[in-house]
């Protein structure tokens, strides 16, 4: 899967990023995580990546997954955990556009996101998903995730959450 590139978004990605956002909204998944027009969002992503964040946020990388010039998905890689992320959100969030699913892209996005955390000195990543999200739990298990527990979700999303710890070092 070496043809999938996980990289920060650019001005040229605007149209596809908004298309992906509309498609993933149907799954109740928030693809874009910043405010304002596209240029303002890129600026917010840049600030978050260098840790210029409010007290209740952690540094994170917003990365688009690109295959043959097309945005197929995205990852949010949080450099550390706060209380909310430790309980529910985890280090890494990802989504793949519906028309590009079942091709191994989520697995590759998670693999590259884990490598990014490894670079940052995080040895084990917490990755969570809804208990009934078979595609996501299989993705996490394929990347070496070990189930820690299954916990009630936050008030605004009461579905049970599966919490996995995943080693970030590349498989030997
Ligand atoms: C969950 C999601 C990321 C999976 O993306 P994907 O690119 O299709 O996943 P992959 O192709 O890498 O598949 C990984 C594994 O999950 C399995 N899988 C993927 N979708 C599945 C589904 N709907 N049902 C059952 N198994 C599924 C694949 O078969 C594969 O397992 P295998 O190698 O043992 O066969 C994608 O469906 C998605 O974006 N959903 C909406 C957003 C979301 O739920 N994000 C995760 C939040 S925690």
C-alpha cells in the first residue's frame, strides 16, 4: 500500500476535502475538524501541529490520505492524551470515503499514523472505536491492537466504546 500518502492538506485539496466531509457526514463522522474558510482551516491545522492550541486541546496533526492525487480519507493524530481522549477519543481518528472502502486504506492510514506517533516518542497508542464498528475494530486489530476494555461512551454519544492499545513501532 505504498501508494497511499498521508500528508498535511494544501489549498489545492479544498474541493475534495469538502466532498469527503459531505460524504462522511452521512456516517455521522466529522471529516473536517477546524473552523472558517479553507485557508483559515489550514492555518488552524498548522498551529495545532506545532502545539499552538487552547488549554483544553492537545497538539495534533490533521492529515489527508491521498492515492493517485485523490483524497481518499483523513487522519487526526493527537500527540498526547487529555482526560477525554484517554477515556474515549484516543490518539488517532480516521475515516475513509465510502467509494474507497474495503481496499485496505484505513489499515494503511492507521499504520502511517502509528509511525508518526513513534517519531514523536509515543510507544503505545490508544485507538478507540464504537463497539459495533466492525470495520474499525478489524482495522485496529490488523495493526496489532490489544483490547483494553469496552466502556460506555460520552454523554453525547452513548454507544459503547472499544479501547485498544497499539504498539507504534513498525512490525519486525
Ligand atoms: C471504518 C473504516 C475507516 C474502514 O475503512 P476501510 O478503508 O474500508 O478499511 P480497510 O479496507 O483497511 O479494512 C480493514 C479491515 O476491516 C474490514 N472491514 C472494513 N469495513 C468493514 C465492514 N463494514 N464490515 C466488516 N469488515 C469490514 C476489512 O475486511 C479488513 O479486514 P480483513 O483484512 O481482515 O478483511 C470506514 O468504513 C469508515 O471510514 N467508516 C466511517 C468512519 C469511521 O467509522 N471511522 C472510524 C472511527 S473509529
